[in-house]
C-alpha cells in the first residue's frame, strides 16, 4: 500500500515538473520581442470556441498570414503532453511557424486526463475537425490542402483523426469526422506515441531510466485507466498505429505522411512501425531520424537538428501539396528558429 502510494506521488510530481518546465519555457519565449506575430505578417485570433460547451478546453487559436490573398493551405495542430498536460497556449510557436510559411493554422486545446480519460481528448479533436470542415473557409483556409499535425500525444490524436477520415467506422466521433467528407492531404505525427496501450513495450526493447519508464506508465494509466489492453476494440482509436498495421485498404486515400523523431527518443519504435505500415499500404511516407535528439526536440528550434527538421517538414509538404511554401514568406530565417535563436543568443555569454 505504501509503495503504491509513493509511486503515485512520484509520478504526479514528475508530471507537475514537466508541465511547469514546458509551460514556463513557452511563456518565457512568448514575451521575447521577436515573438510578436506581426513581425512575420501573421495575425492571431485567440480563444475561438469550436463547441458550444463554454469550456476553456474547447477553444482554439487561428494563425493566418496577412501578406497573401486567396485560400491558403490549412493545418489543424493538436498539442502533445502525454494527454494530461499543456495546451494550445504552450504550443503557440507551432502555429506561428506554420503560418509564417503560408498556412492558416487552427491550434486547439482539449480536455486532459486523468480527469477526462479516453476518448475525451479524441472526441474534442474530432469536434474541432467537424468545426474546421464548416469554418475554415471563413478564415481563408483551403480544406483541399489540409494537413493534420501534432507531436507525441498530439501525434496519436491526429493519426486517429486520419483513420476516422479515411476508414468508415462505427464510433460516434469517427462517424462525425467521416461525415464531413473532408480528407487530409498531409499528416505530420512528430515523435508520436501512436499506440497508447502496452506502454511497457518500450522498456522491454531497451533499458529506460525509471523516470522515463514512470512517465510512459503514467501516460497510459492516466489516459486509458488500468484495464486497457492491445486489441480491445473499445481502445481501437487509442492505438491508431495498430489499425494501420492491419493492412486494410482505406475507403478514402490516406494522406502523405512525414514523420520525424530523435534517435534518443524512448518511443522511437512507433515511428519505425508507422513507416512500415504506410509502406505496406502503398502510401508515401518519409521518416526522418535526427541524431542524438530526445523527445519533442523540434520545439527547441535554436538547435541545428530542430531547424533541419522544420526545413524537412516544409519541403515534404511543399512537394506533396503541390505548392511553393517557401515563397509565401520573404523572411530570411526559417521555421520558428528566428524566435528561439534570438532568445538563446541574448542569454548566451558568447
């Protein structure tokens, strides 16, 4: 009893530390002078409800370029955080990065575990998808060039949305996505936890520090509870990778996929499995592995590998969306690196 209580306290403390670290980092960067969207010809429309619930979790922010006319490609961005921490507000740099390259970005929050377990987060992401299908054009978005993007837990959610959009399924949330008729053209599940069940599989394949192993167990138990098992149909959309691995041809075409991960990411194996599943289905998928990088490294865009990841991401979607994204901005710096590099240099003694 004492051991179990101590373990729960340890896991909860780790969650608080991680939330505080990433949340504080995001707020720090947001106050830097170079973080102002107007400097990059981007406007931000904040706290738009995508349901009528009135809940703070059911709001999104729109990032859109102001220096181009006509419909623009669309990104629906879903943040990570192990399904239980962070929000759209901690992921503002992702919205700004895509908008700088000409996308209209819809960056959402959603209900978090353990207070709201599966499928709450996915229900919210599906509700945002339905809202987007009705509303994107009013913000200058072209749903014919929709990209679904997210990292870590967010990668899980956007991959599940992809399954719901391309396979006719019985779950109410999946039917709602399917019924929109909107099919994504691109998918970016960065450093994805693409199977939420059986989190112990990572530790079986390699030795993990106890802190990391705790986080993975905590993610699964907080999001799914204690009784979820791989193959249980109730948790099918918590394991979208497993759905794709069945090799069943989709009724609608799967989007081209770019998937990126650091070589020191403890959940790297899910990225490898996604590429293999896409290959079996005969759909374009490019997987990139960035040497020495840990989980969610692309957010630290002052790092060379992070900047390379953003360049690779935009190059992939430029190719598969059939448009010149690089020409949508005249800024000399790439991706979100202008913000974070500037901040890093102001803090560096050199």
